[in-house]
């Protein structure tokens, strides 16, 4: 069982920045594929970013490319989502997710590929 705990959400203005964190339990965190998703009111849970275990590539949804940066610190069992130049359309509950393998999903953008989810953290962006 892996527990994921997100933090860092809040209320910001358009153009501001936030850094979300997600800390995982488990002794093999470095082998997890990690993803960030978000759900806005009345909408589906959408892919935001992922770091795929082996070869360690990072992927982003098109609307956040150049504004969001996902990173991981395996020594701290933590992934981060640095969000810059936030827009009102970025407002959502943000969730981190883990694919712990050993048979990793090739569809990192798909919620079905993840085994564990955090409880979510709210991001609100005022215009």
C-alpha cells in the first residue's frame, strides 16, 4: 500500500506561481512513475504532467507546457509541480498519482494507468 499526500495548493492571482508537493510512502519510490492530474468543477480528471520511470522522461499536457515544471526528489520520496504564470483555467483540484509497477502502463496520460492516488489539493486562481 502506498500513500500519497499532496500539499501546496491555495488561492493566487492570475500570473502568480505555486509549487505543489506530493510525498509518497514506500521504499521503492525511485521506481514509481508519477503523475499529476487535475479536476475542475463539472469536468473530467485531466492529465497535467508525468515523470515516467525508465527512461525518466517528463511529459506535459499542451496547455501547461512552458508554464509548469514537474520534478522529483527520490531522496525525499517527493514529486513537485512548479506552476508559473497561472491562469484562471488552471483552477482545479490537483491530484498526484503513482504507478508502482512492475508492469508499468505506457499510457501515462490515462488515469487507468495509476495504482494509487492522493487526496488532492485545491488551486484557485482569481482573475
